[in-house]
C-alpha cells in the first residue's frame, strides 16, 4: 500500500519521501525503484526519496501517511 500511495501522491505533484525499517528492502527500492515480488510491473518514480533515515523523511514533512500491512497490526 505504501508504494501505491507514494506513487499516487507523486503523480499529483506532491514531493514524496518514503521511509522503511528493513534496510535490504529500502536499498533495493532505492536502487531498482521496485521490490521483488510486489506489484509486478510497478516502478517507483525517480523523484520519490527512499531512505531508512526517518530524520530525512520528517525534516520537511507537512503530512505523514502511515501504510502498515494488516498482518503487522
């Protein structure tokens, strides 16, 4: 859900930064702009910042969207 929401906001001209807790996933998303096994054919726009450092994401944020997979709730 986080990838879809980031893409939807970015496509509407919102500057988007994504944070993730799993370094390997963040690294893959940052480098390849997709995550293996998720949303086949999807590619995250290069303008979306992807980081594991929350201070980067929240430094200039005016809104935060929390997308947690339901299996973790």
